[in-house]
């Protein structure tokens, strides 16, 4: 048992990291359960496509409204307390939703309101959660620590959670949301075991917009972090465009039914597991610049391959490869940012990244829907391929600068600690 624990979370990462990882994994199981049950609940209340689309939009809208402010809060206040409070608020909303289901008072208005409130809570909770890991782990170990956290997302959120959520929903509409409540409570209890060092919280001395402006200024003046932020935003625009019509693409282009479409998520999760298994080796044997360049080449060629193929089996292989890339790129880019950003800026800079991710997907989804309505279901993939290729050409040399800055931080970390 000790050897297994050492393999999952090496003791050098610390006891608090193990508590944080356990909290992340159990919370991701709850997220995965409602990842399937949430859309099923929406579909049970309405068949209007516009209303269904509105549900996804309301879940993301709070990030655009409150994301930057959430970063300020994370840098000002007790971060562990923020995560605990947002977790408890999430449980309260889940229980209200469960009560409305059991009393037969649930309707689409209730569901949409709950989704918007979930989005608000996630904006604050998730922004703060991303600041905890770099406070606990030394800079040279951030790569392996982030890969373990990402493994939890793949295993519990993408593989285990959705089928459990769908099965529970079939038994009783309220059961998935009760289950998520239990998972979130367990995650909160585990977070209370985490011991964080001080991060230099600023209190209430400065105005919010001054804090936001300070975070933006730091990001923009740091060339490597700025390039990484632009890269993530632009590639999420192209990704959002292609993935916005994925369900239609799978049905009309690949001839896959509902079960086949579910296999796409499974294929990407399997790829994520392969990426997680190989990440340690890649980080030890390849320069980060090579990893980042290779990953963006894979993402660009993924759009091209999907635009060209009509074979469902070939497409599933492509999705496996893309899943591995998504894991490796996500782990690498997160580690690069966390190594470069000072502790007291982690919340604000992280909120810019998360807002950029959501904003890029929202913009890309709108573009993808428009392009598909005019030129067909494969057009968004051609758009994504062309856009990704152009962006990659523009940032090709800068990717090495990002990696160089990160490797310098890793090399200097032991000396700084000494």
C-alpha cells in the first residue's frame, strides 16, 4: 500500500499535497457524475435547441463576468477558506436542486438558475484551487504534481463519473446530484487537512480594478507568460470552433449514433491515461520547447485529419492521440505558468488564463456554428486547421522562449531555496 501511495504521490511532494490530491480526485468524481446527469436533466425539461444551448452558455457566462474579480479575491484572502466556502455553497445549491426534483417543482427555469449559480461558484472556487498546488510543491516537482492532478480529471471526471451519473439518473433523477453532494463534502473535509504557507494576501488596501490592472501588467510585461496566454486563448478559439459541432460531425460525417459518440469521450480519456503514463519520461528526456511544439503540431493535424476522414475507427484513433496531447499540453503549460508566476500573483494571472480559456471556447463555438451553417459540418475543422497552422507559425520561435524561461526557473529553484 505504501509503495502504491509513493507511486501516485511521492512523499517528497509532501503530506498536504496528498490531501489536496485526494480532495481533487473525489471532487472530480462528483463533477464527472453531473457531467452526464446535468445535460440529461436539461433535456428532461426542454427539447428546445436554443434553451439547451443557453444552459451551456449560462454555465460559462460567470467566468466572463466574474473571472478576473475571482483572481483578485484569491490573491487577497485565505485561499483554503475560499475553497471550503465555495464547496459548501455548491452543496447547498445541489441540495436545493434535489429538493425541487423530489417535490416535483423542478422546471427549466430552476435548472438554468442553478447552472448559472454553479458557474459563479466555479469561477471563484476553481480559480482559487489552481493556486494551491504551486504553494505546496517545489518548482522542479510541479510537472509531476500537475500530471497526478490531471490523471484524476481523466480517470474520475471523464472515465468513471459520466457512466455512473447516467446510470444513477436512470434510476432516479435526483440521485446523481445527491452523489455529487457527498463527493463535494468529502472534498471539503479533505481540504481542511491541507496546510498552506502564507502567500502575501493584500487585504482590502487597494481597489479591485487596481489589483486587476496590476495582474494584467505583470502578465503583459513577462514575455514568456504573455505568449503562453495568447497561445492558450487563440488555440481555444480554433478548438471551440471544431468541437462545437462534434456531435453533428460524429453523426453526419462518421455515421456514429449516441453510443458511438460516447466512445469519442472514452477515446480521449484513454489517450489522457497514456499521456499521464508517459509524462514523467517525456519531461526527463525532452526539452519543454520540443514537447510544446510537438503538442501544438498534433492539435493542428488533428483538425486536418478529422476534416478529411469518414472512417469512425480512424477518427477514434485520432481522438486517442488528441487526448494524450491534451493531457501533456495541459500539464506542461500549467507547470510553466506556475513556475513563472509569484505566489501573490497566482490568483490574478490564473484568472486571466481561465477567462481566456472560456472566452476562447465561447468565441470559437459561435464561429464554428456560423461556419457549419454556411459550409457544412466539416468546415469548422478546416477553419480550425488553417487557424491553428497560422498561429503555430507565428509563435513557433516564441515557444522555445517560454520553455527556456521555465527551465531557468526550475534550475534556479534549488539555489533560491538554499
